[in-house]
């Protein structure tokens, strides 16, 4: 009797670079999109958004690990997150989470009302209406999986902040993707070049390449968010630097064999 070879399971699209399946499942991504828009989200759009979120969180974790290593620590703490953001302006994403998290209270500064009285920190909402802050716990499994894949460990407060940043970033990405569909493309691309005080200005960045220009206008119906809409939203959410380019490249690779439906 001849034994039939076992066919490997396909849990997601194959990629040319052999990248692992994003830790944030497309079902979670679509749930986030449903919180902010009634538009249909294509399969390739969900995979692209998951890939972009993974790229962003991977870079944050990697930078935080370097900060921890300088203090001979292996477990990440919120201070490492602040150090990572302080060193790289590209990592300043998911900023709506900053007002909610105690980690960022000192970074953003105390808030004052019109009479000069300190506004207390926001408390966790009891509203049943979904929000990026209330729904941040949905990202914990993915964040922990990502930490393990990077050989990193983190204290609970650090995991909480990574959850929140991932949730807010993906929510903002979903809103911008929906805006791209409504407006028929991206009207303006932003580029930020960080410059340290006392250092000479760097060479101006190159002009937009064809792949970026192609995202400035969209084709297709006005009811479906597609992969390119997510890529266009990525150019809005991320500054014009290495992180944005890597996020776009990895998202394209992650969706090259994914159907549009």
C-alpha cells in the first residue's frame, strides 16, 4: 500500500521571502475595520494591514531590545519603549494610546483646562461602543507571539502598551484606508526627515517613485477596501523613511498570492 504524502496546511498566503504568517490574524483585522467602516474589506487588504502592523511592532520591539541591552536587561520595560521612540521618530505611532497609558503621561505632559487646572488621566471607558483603547486586549495574543518570535520578554505593562499601540495604529490605518476609498486616492504624501540639533541637514529625500505615485489615485468601486487602499493608508500613517518603505515592501510580498476577495 502506497502512503500518500501529507499536504501541508495553508494558513495564509505564501510569500516570496518565506515570511511567517502575521501574528495578527486577518479575522481580527477585519473586526477592527468593521469598528470604523461598513465597507467590505478584501482578503488581500486584511493581510496587508496585518503585515504592516507586524512590521511596525517588530521595529518597536527591536529598538526596545537594543535599549534594554544597553542596560544589560533581557526583559523589556516601558522605559525601553520610550527610549525607542525618542531615538527614532518613525516609531511614534498609535499616538491616541499615549493619553491613556501611564507610560506616556510624562512624555506627553500634563493636560490643563482653560482655568489652568490639571485634567485627570482618562479612565477606561465603560461604553459598549468599540474603540481602539477598549479593544486593545484583543491584540495581546499576537503581541506575545511577536515577542516570542523576536526572542524577547516583556513585563505586563510593556505588553499592555504594545497592545494599545497595535490597536490604535490598526484602527487609524482602517480609517485612512476607508478615507482613501471615499476620496478616490491620497491627495498628498508627507515626508519627515528627522534632524538632530547641531547636525547638518541631510540630503533631501528622493522624489516619489512610481509605486508610491500609483497609490495617489485608486481604481475600483467605492464599497470595497482593497490591498492598495491599505498601502495608501500606510503612506499616511508612517513617516517617509525606512520603516514606511519596509512596511510597504513586506505587505506587497505578503499579499502577492492572495486573491482579492
